[in-house]
C-alpha cells in the first residue's frame, strides 16, 4: 500500500499522525474529494469517510498541529510516530479543545499529491448533527446543557421523528438535504467559507473534564483547595487537554472547560473571576460563592503573589552577587561596591517579605482551620437532626416499645405451648411414655457398667469362687485334683 510522501514542515507532522499514516494516497484522494453527494448514492462509504475525518480532526487537535510554531521532523524520525510524542515537533500556543477552521487550517491539512480537503464543511455539518462538535459561540451562550434534547437544532429531529412522518416532510420539501428547515451538507461547497469558524470538540472536552476532576480530588485537602481564580485554574490544570504540563491552559480551552464543568457537570460555580468546586449533592442555596470564600481566595492569592516576589528577589540577589564577584575580578572596585550595596538592600527587602509571608501563612492556616470547623459543625448538625428524626418516629415511643416487647414475650410463650403440645401428641401417637423415672435410668446405667467391668476381668479371676480343698463345706471329701497332667505310662519292654 502506497502512503503519502513526507516532506518537511507541517505536512510531515500531519502525515505522521493517525489515521493519516495508515492511509494510502488513493484513499486519501477519495477522502479529500467532495464526497457530499455520496450520502444518497453510497451512504456506507459516506459514513466511513465521516468517521475517518472525525478521527483525523481529533488527532490534529490533540497534537496541537492546527496552528502555532512548528519545526520539521528530523530525517531519523519515523513517519509513523505520533507527533505528540515526537521530541522534534515543537508545538506551542495552540488550543486543544477548540478547532479553528479557516484558511490556516486548510493549508495545514494540505497533503502533497492530494491537496486540500474539499468536503470538510460536510464533515463538520455531520459532526454537528451527532453533537460531536458545537460552534464555540453556541456553546458559550447556551443557557441549558448541550445534552438537553431541547437545546439541539431543528435538524436533530431527523433522529427522533418517526421515519414515516419524516419521509412525508421530505416529500413536501420541508426537511431533507434540500428542505426549508435543514441546511443540507451540499450547502458547504469547497469554495464556500460560511462554515469557517471555531468548533468545540465535545469528546475531547469530556476527557479534559474527567482529568480535571481526577486531579482536583487528588489534591483536595482543605476548603481553600476548591477555590481558584481564572488564572490559577489555568495554571493548576495545565496539561489536562493534552498540552504541555509546564504551560497554563489556553484561555479559550479554559473558558469552554469551566463552562462545561459548571453547566453540564454541575461541579463548579463561577462568579466573576472566582471559581469554586462544589459537591453535586449540595442544595441550590449552597451553590454560591460566599464572602468567606472570597476572603480565603484573596488570602491564598496574596500568599502566591508574595512567594513569586520572594523568588524574584532571590534571583536578583544571585545576579548582583555574580556581578559583584565579576567586578572584583576585573578590579572595578566602585562597581563592586555598588552591586554589594544593592544586594544589601535586596537582602533587607527579602527579610521583610519573608516576615510578611510567615504572617500571611499563619493567618491562612488559622482561617483554613476555622473554615474546616464550620464544615465539621455542619456535619454535626446534620447528624443530630438525622438522629432526632429517627428517634421521633412513632415506632420508637416508650409505650409502643413496652407493648411490642410484651407482645413478643406472649408470642414466645404461645410458641412454647404449641411446641410442647405437638411433642406430647407425637409421643402418644407412637406409644412413647413421656414420663421416664430418672432413678430407674440410673440403676440401669450402673448395671451396664458392672457387666462391662466383669467382661474385662482376666480369665483366671473368673474362677475365684470355685472351692479347691478336699473337703467341701458339707463335709464330703473329694479326691485331690491333680494340677499337672499325669505322665503317660511307658509300657514295659
């Protein structure tokens, strides 16, 4: 399978992305052609092309290729390597969630031997229908969630209106590709630029929102960790959209991300420049930013700004120390003294700033502890109210408890009576005497024990009662019974 050539520059980075790297030139030529008419003639191929472009545009966004500074790939870089992980691709200052469609993007999507995409307008139209992309202005201005069916444009009715009714509306020219209520894909001719604009990619936005929530949960330790300014939000969640971790989020990306977390996810509230993460389970009354929140955020921002000042002062101290040393080496004593004097002033300023920072941090810790105590007391109050509500249940009244326990005791007594009656009746039915004399059982047991012991005596002890003397008790003499057998007489020879 032949693959696109790989010249240097943006086209080299483009062809190294998936799905460009696995697509042959003939296939790319078909994808870059105006295939809008295939929607009726070959819907399977048409949908396949739309899916391919969906993947391609996401790859362009995530890689940061849509605009920014670029460097060509080195010859040793594999063209099948993802530009996102290529160390030779330096891409900065580019949005990762919003696709900016215009002349610059069309030029960057140009592929040698293929040209520019002629059906990109059709692709974006279909992606809008499936809620994959949303125009930036519509997204930011929407009052309800984009997941609310009532928000979607009229053309989305093609997915919910019954096919028979939709077919009838097509016949009278109200809907369909050429209908009055639909902006058909054929409208976006490759020479028409009315579809140019900014589009939010919803799947990428959802992934970025998930990354924000995960990072926030990992670092949440106090109420102050849930409060941000817009700028601190951009810094805190740098890289969640796929960009560089050491660079803040782009302003446009941050705006759509904040709006999505507020409106679609319900995880934050925003007032002016204050952003606060909240629990989705809290009531509407608590979904607000209080004066306490603003005070904590101001204190947090002051500490951050003071830390930046201290870092800057320390950098200047090091700089003037180097300058003083260099001046001494060059035997420029007046200059060295000037540098040392300035360094001394900076040292005094640094000590003041460090003292102020210590005071602010101590105050901040106290405020955080107090804010945490408020939450703890709210939990206590909620637990107390819950316990009182449970104890106030009619089933837990003392009189009802006593009545219930008495009824339970009576029921157990009735159960025992029934059990005894059943057992006695069974004994009578089977002829078993229910009354057994315990003394009789004991005597029988002792008799069995004596018999067992008698059977265990040695054989010689069983004849202890046999009298062996010559005279019996009655005076009758008996011959002596030899204890040894008589030897057999030996006949005389």
